[in-house]
C-alpha cells in the first residue's frame, strides 16, 4: 500500500479512536508499509500470506514467516497452527482494554487463508 494513501485507521485515529490491526496484513512487509505506519496504534500478526513461503524463491533465501508485535519480530517461524487462537485472544484483550473508548479493531484472520489446508489448533 502506498504510504500516501489515507486509511480508515488514520481517519478514525484523528477523531480520537484507538486503533489496532490483529492478523494478516499483506499490504507490505517493509517498515514504511506496516500497519503501524498506516494509522494503526498497534499490530500483532503476520506481514504477508502464510502460503507464500512454500511457493517463492529457493529454500534458504526467503526468511521464515515472522510474527510481529508492532514493528518487532517476536517469533520466526511463527507456529501457524496457533494463529487463530492467538489472534482471537489478542482481539478479546484489546476490546476489553478499550471498552470505554471508541476503537477500531481490524481483524483479518489468516484462516482459511489461501492454502490447501487451513491452519488452526484443535480448539479452533
């Protein structure tokens, strides 16, 4: 996404909303394109499609799929089978923490994704 585009997160943030993106971003994985640079106060998720790793480049040349918290990699490779559960827990925590103020929660789950077998833990 072009950094000059105006997002709904930027519009709502200017109006006093808390904003977060939890889930799959897939609009740019480099620093200027991350959700935290597009109007979101926070981000917890993967920066691109989980199925890309198996189909792109030669082994060893593509870094493992990272899980980011804001702009920091906190796990790589991410355990994709737990993403649905982790995203859901983060979203519930965010809604609980922000229940007394206006907020935007953008929650693009990675499941079902664009891979043959959807990732999820048995509980999800």
